[in-house]
């Protein structure tokens, strides 16, 4: 679980408490969190965007009946 150090871990733990830890999987994305990447098309680091797309594609393929929730902050 890679979620940074400020927002991700408490958000993931809160979701697990609310919905049950066996019902929630949490995954973070490593990305370059730089002011300059905010000006890229898509508003983020290109490698991070690709990693997120790949992660969502894999989750949807492996768990087709699951609800997938995506969040972020800026």
C-alpha cells in the first residue's frame, strides 16, 4: 500500500473501518508530486497517470463485479 504519508493512509483506514477490511482494497500510486507536473495535460505526472490507468484496468478485469472508487487530492 503506497499512499504517501499524509492523506492516503488515514483515508484507507477510514474506508476499511466503514465498510469492513475484507471488503476494501486500497492502493496508492507513486508519482512525481511537483508543482510543474500540475501544468501537464491531465494535471499530473505522465508516468503516474499511466500507472493509475493500468491499475484500474487490472482491477476491473480481475474483479468485474466490484465497485471501484478512485480519489485524489491537490
